[in-house]
C-alpha cells in the first residue's frame, strides 16, 4: 500500500528489554452488534492517545482483523508504563463501559497477554519488508554471516559495543 519496502534481509539488535502486549476481542454472536461494536470502537481513541503521548511508554503496534477475532500486538518500554496506562483515565473509562454494557454476556470475548522480554532473549528476521514489529520499534541492521540463523541471532553479542575484528 505505499509503505516503503526494504530489500534484503534485516534483523534487530536484541540489546533492549521490551514488553510485548497482545490485546483483542472475539465476536461470539454476530447478531449482537449492540454488544460487540462499542468494544470495537473503544480502541481507536486509546491508540491515538498512545501514539500522541510518547511519555506513556508505548512504542508501536501491529494490528490484524480476522473474521471473528481482532489481534493487536503492542510494544512498550516497560511493564510499569503499561500498568500505569491500564490504570489511567482513558483505559479505565473504556473498561467500565465494557463491564456495564457487556459484563458476563457472551456475545463478545476479550483477551490480553503480556510478555516481559529481556534483552538477548529474542530474535527477528525481515526479508523485503516495510518497517514492521520490533524492526519498526528498535530499528534494523543487515543480516550478516554472524547473524544468518535464528540460533545465531539469539546468541549474538551486541556488536555495537565492541569493535569488529573478524
């Protein structure tokens, strides 16, 4: 769609702790639009707030909409910043509205998962892609012989902190 493609193979340096947060909803009863549509509409305002206020700790996200299920993968600077946002006014307002409107009604399901990922414990590969995922958040570096396989990237030392002598 107009996103710039970066030819070749790229990866990210895995020298930064990061929080990966997935969140979404599942439409269980299509005909109950009055239950699930407000849930669907609650997210755009929060996303706008997160992109507008970098001090909140939100870094970026990717989102996908399937037949019944939405999936959003977010990247955060820290666990505490994610928790602080969840306790903040915009999210609390949406959460209270959800509980009032949906409560235990099974017309719509929601989920989230949180992963605290330590530096050195993740890897990535991008081939002929626009900026995406961790590569969009952390920036990319070319895949070299020392970073050719997933196993090498997972065990790879941060080459930015030492001079290459090979």
